[in-house]
C-alpha cells in the first residue's frame, strides 16, 4: 500500500517559518482525496492539527496552516515556538480503500 | 468529552494471539467509523484496519490481512482487534481512532496500548 513522502526533519529558530511537504500520487492526493495533518508530541498520541487540506480544529493556533496542490500538500508553521517541537504526519486516502500516512517529519526548534 | 481507551496489549510469543479493545465514551459511537493505527518503536504511523459505523464495510492493510480481524459492538460502545499469527514486526503501540467517513480525518485518538511480540 502507498505511503506519502515527507522530509525526515526540518528545523528553524524561534519566530521563523518552516514548511513540511507531503508528496503522494495519482491514487491518493492526486485523486482528489483530502489531506490531514497530525502533531505527535514525544510520548503522546497523535493529535489532529489540520483537516480537509487547510482547516484548523478548534484550539489549534492560526500559526499552523495547510495547503494542497496536485499530488502534494504542505504544512506551514509560522512564528515557530519551542512547544512546536514534535513529529508531524500527513494522511490521506487511497483508491485501494486504505488510509495512507506520511513518513513523518521531526521539527526541531533551534 | 470524547474518550477512547485502549486495553489488551502485552507480551506475546511469535505465532500467538491477542485481542485489543477500545472503549469509547462522550459521543454517539454508532455514528462513527473506527480505525486501528499502529506505530512501531521509533517509527511512523501505519494504518491497520477500518470498520464502518454499522460494520458493513471492513478494510485491512495488506500487512495484516488474513491475520487480524476488526469488529465492534455498538451496544457496548466498544471496538476490538483480534490479532492472530503474530510476528515480531507487529510489535507496536496500537491506537484506536474515530472518523466520520472513509478518508475523513481521524479526529480523536486513544492513548494507545503496547503490543510486544517476542520469544
């Protein structure tokens, strides 16, 4: 089954902007399925961060934003804060009737 | 408050079986699809299985097809995962998570239960 590709790591200084890419294929993101993003703090369960490509659940700061184009999506974090240090995963659906997750990206705040 | 609480994890020998449970509360369980997602130690997330609200539609990842069985009891607000013929590569934290429709976001997750397959 398919996997979405993310960079293993990104880093930035406090206050900076970082972006995480999520690359899929014509059977998942490119087929029109939505992309969702999750934040996983160390030792905890994943938490929904962005749904439906660009929507934030209640309580998620507007520093987090998502977008989708073609077979890819991206997550942007502006005004990076120490508490944003975590693993981030994208997720979509595939024409094979399976959920697909990204490979995960570790965000480090310098 | 939505709560999902997994249980049933533990140490099992290769070839053995284990049954995981997920107790749901704080929402109308019978209205949601449910999923199992796992995470091997130090690795990323892997979707395992999904079951629709009325159990009409069930899907599995290729890696567990034929070995794992997902089920639910809407009267008991509970989700289950029967795992047979366990392998070392099934070692992971198993999370249950809900969504409204196939392909929708997994908006609430449990805290996870650790399954270790080792001799």
